[in-house]
C-alpha cells in the first residue's frame, strides 16, 4: 500500500497530469476514483482539515450542481457544503493528493511537489 493517495478523476486533465507527475517522481499512489467511490462526510472533513482549507474553498464553483444547489449562498454552513459535496462528488475540486496528515490540491499539478519534498 502506498503512503500517497490521490483523489482522481481520469477525465480531468489536471488530475491526469498530477498522477503523471507523481509517477515521474517514483510515487505510485493509491488511486481513489472519488466520483465512483465518494468520500463520506467524515472522510471529507478530514481531507479538508489536511488541506488547511474551508469546505467552500474545495467547491468547484463552475459546476451546474453548484448553481442549482444555491451553494453560492454564504449563509450555508460548512456541514451543509460538505453534505452537498458528498451528495454530488463532482463538486469536489480535484485532484487532491494525501500523504499522512498533509494534503495538497493539484491545481496546478506542480503543487504536489511540495508534498513530495516534505
């Protein structure tokens, strides 16, 4: 089992580039196809904590589900935003690479290099 995990969407170019960057640096991460196997609310909270982000920062604001769900409403709680991402995992920004208690968003893919050198 790898010490790295990538929350990956193979249809996303940034996600594919991040996976390739990891491979080029000798890292073969565990791949979580999060659209097929979405994280639970608890797992997502842990991921957000490791990223050092707020749930709102992890939302993909360009998705139709973001607009349809009224997720731009700043009155929504973190729990409500997390519930929306669990219900519609395509709302989760990608890719996310995790190593232990640290995680980095691979946008741009080069961001993960900081995780590799830590």
